[in-house]
């Protein structure tokens, strides 16, 4: 069974600083990996996804993520954080399970941006 | 614009009552899902449906029921058997072969 670990529950960064949110996954085969963002009281929005190919994936809102098979990681990065990036971020892994695309989410990392 | 509409946004229920949460999508997606979100626990799958008139239990289906009579609609009923129903409920959909989900904006259910 697949699993996702987001080791940081809460992160605080200054506006303009760089950001890296960590995600480690466990899955036997090549995983499908995702990052979602959730603003308070809202649904989740897909930031980016990795299926195969180039291990550096570009997403919306200036985010990128790098798939590292050797480290079972899929960390999310942004070179310069804006106050509007304050939200909760979820890493997810998907895999086929009896013909169904089972998606497992991490518990989320809450990002606070300070002036 | 295509998307998923969840209603109502806020819902209050008395103990012992059943309540139904609405989820409608106009994305022509085959698969639909219901998740429950609690602080510090991420998202947990309640039910999912891959085609009309078929649905499967997720990880925490007890106390919930669903139907999928139309491709566009996947309502969730929270029954009186659900012991701790106060939570944020999210509906999602996806197209076959595309693992990325589109989410609705959620329904916050509070038992009073």
C-alpha cells in the first residue's frame, strides 16, 4: 500500500524568501505524484503532477517540484514566496488498485508567510 | 466554466438526523469521490464511484451512504449512525486515465 509523509506540519517563511516543502512517499512501483494547495475553507487546487519523464516539474503560481527516486521524495519549491501563498499544501501519491486510481494524501503542511 | 459545485457551504444538523450533501459536476468526468477532512488528519476517502450506478466504499464508509444515478451527481448522506460527523467534506472528480482531481469548495457540517 502506498503512503505519503509530510514531515513539517507548519512552516513560517518571510515574504520574498525561498520555500521548500518536503514530501516522502512509499510505493513499490513508479508513482504518480501530486501537490495540491488549499486556502482556508476552500477545496484543493492542483499545483502540479508528476507521471514520468523529466523529474523537475513546473506547476502553476510559480511552483516546481523535483522527483528523486533514490530518496523517495517529491519536494515542492518556490524561489520567492508571496503573502498570497499562505495556505495548506498537500502531497499525494496515486496508484492503480483493482482498476481504481487510489490516491493517498499526506496530512498537509500549513505555510505562514510573514512580512 | 466547468467545475464542481458543492452545496450547501455550511450545514447544521441535530443529533439523530440524516443529512444529504450535494455534489454536482459539469466536467463530464467519469469518476467522483467523497473525502472527509479533519484537522491534522489530511483527507480520508469515504466513497468513490467510477461509473453511473456503481460505487465503492473507501476507508471510512461506516455511517455514510451515496448514490450515483447520474454522471453529474454524487450526493452523500451522513446518517445518524455516523458517530462523529462534524467535519469538512470535499467532493472531487477525475477523468479516467487522469489521476489529477478537481475538487469542489467543500461543505462544513456541524452537529448541534
